């Protein structure tokens, strides 16, 4: 049986019908092995409630060669994530094609980015979720935040807009293949159920992220080793303290750096059902 399978694969390969690529899978950094979806149903203890740190981060839009990009130049697109450790490999922001996105100026109370600076800055998020971020954006209540909206755009209209990356570790486009990175892409899976309606994309650490980014010519870049520890390349630059840290241990350091650079809009704790390894009971990650 094994020989026939290998023969079949060899025959396909000789016909030029095979390729090498990435697939994002549940991964145990302790045992250093991927897991199948079947293994996520091994017993009732695989999924456990877990507290994770979440962050909402700003991504300032850059003016390009069209009217809308000039209009939105400097507007902060805001994205929410339960995995801050994936932010060093942020490669895109995904929006829903038919979702309506509102531009909201900072309110009179000042945003949580800078409580002393009231009325500065503009922010972009799903229109349906403006009320959820009223306090963060400097408003007394949801109604005040919604009343302050200055313009609304669909996800389709935002497609292709570029933004300022969080860090420049992968800025060398020739070396890393990132010429198409750090722009807004459209994805059907984006909803307004939670977060901001704008989804941070790290193609090495999310199944949907990988598929959407691949379709837009954005590469998979791994920032951690087989043990889930950050690579030595992070030993220099703004994230120098995360090199060699396991991903969950790096969350606090990354959040501190986001705050010091004025890119952190909200930090909160989030309780959710999360998969654990059925062998060692450690929390899994998703990894290409």
C-alpha cells in the first residue's frame, strides 16, 4: 500500500502536478508537532476556557494615487486581536466587501491613545461597532460617537489602501517578498460580530489569513521556531526583548511596545474556549 501511494505521488510529480506550499494547522509548541482536526476532538478536555490578553491597534492609512486614499490619509484603521504575538508578522488588514466602515474623529474627552490630547486623530472601523468603541475614541456614550461620524465607505471601496506597518522587520520587499503587503484586502469571512470589523492578517498563523493573503500575493513569513519561540532576528530593534521568548510570554512585551509607540487603542482580558494539546495539555497555537 505504501509503495503504491509513493508511486502515485512520484507519477504526479513527474507530470508537474505537485507543488510545495503552506497550510496552517493546530500546532503544539511543547511537542513540536502539528495536530489534525481529529486530534482536537480527542476528549472533552481539549477545549478549555482560557483568559487571553486582547489588543486593539491602530494602522494609519497612507495617501496613494487615488482620491479616497488622499481623503483618508492619516486615518487610523483599527483592528482587534486575541493574539498580540502575531502582530510582528502583520501583513494586511481584511475588511468585509459589503460591510460599511465609518470614519470617526477623536472625541472631546481624548482617546485612550493619549488622554491629554482631546480632539486629535481620525479612526476607521465598522459602522455597526462605533458604539462599542465610544469611550476609547473620546465620547461619553455610543450615541455621541455615532453622531460624530464624518463619512462611510464600503469594504470594496477601501480595497487596496496602504497603511503604515507596525514595525519594519520585513520591510525589505526584495528579501521577504512583501511588495504587496500592508494594504487593505477584502475577505468574505469578515463580520461585525465582535472586534472592529477590520481583521489583522498574519498569514503564518491563521488559516483564513493564509488563504486571503496568498490570493493577494502576500507571503507566509514565520517569526517563531519549532518550539514557538521568537527567532534571533528580533534581538535588535524595538522588539529586542522578545527574541527567544515563547509566544504567550511575549504578549506583554509586545503590548508594552505598542503602547510606547502610540499604536495601542485598547487592552483587555478575554475569556474564550481554546484548544489544548491532548498529549501535554498545553495551549496550542495555529502555525503554517
